[in-house]
């Protein structure tokens, strides 16, 4: 079983890298469509500024995506400006709140932001992966 599981993980990692190499900034992303209700998602949290939903390809027992509802020009973290500081802080606050409220995350979790092609970003709408529910390893995917 370990061999098959390891092969599947390597294949999935390779597929994500391939997607990141060809991904481009889009006017309307899949995350915009989720916010608009055009694509269904299993919501974990929602307020006026942020939306969290379960990842469709989870990499841990608990894996969800946290996004700003309005990208405000932030297709990537590196595109953030001083005007985005309060929204970025709000996203971190939401991540911490969920970390306290979701029982499987109370003992710890990981926050990941993929930025750009080499960062393996495949959707150009700033998003934060929150992963947990088990002991995570280190280093993560280097």
C-alpha cells in the first residue's frame, strides 16, 4: 500500500506543478465563480470579506481554502499593496479563528500560500490553504 500511496502522491505533485507552469491570470477565476454561487462549494466559513471552503483535492484530513471575496487586484500575494493590509490581516484572523474552532485543528495546522509559477500557484486569486488533522511533516514539499 505504501508504494501505491507514494506513487499517487508523486503523480499528484507532478500534476500540480504542470498546472502551475501553464496557469495564467484570468479575469474571472474558479474562485470568483464560487463566490458568485455559480459553482458549488462546501463552505467552512463566510463573512462579508472572506470565504473558506473545502479543497476538492485534499492533501490532509482537514484541508480548506480561504479566499478574499473580492480579489481587489490580488491575483497573487506579491501583488498586494498597502491598501490590502487590512484584508490580509482579516484573512489571517479568520484562519486563526477556524484553527481555534475546528476540533481537528486545535493541536496545530499549516497555512500555505502558493505565489506564482515556481510557488506552484494554479489559480490566480489569492488563496490560503489551511491543512491539518494529523501530524504534518517537514519540510513541506521542497
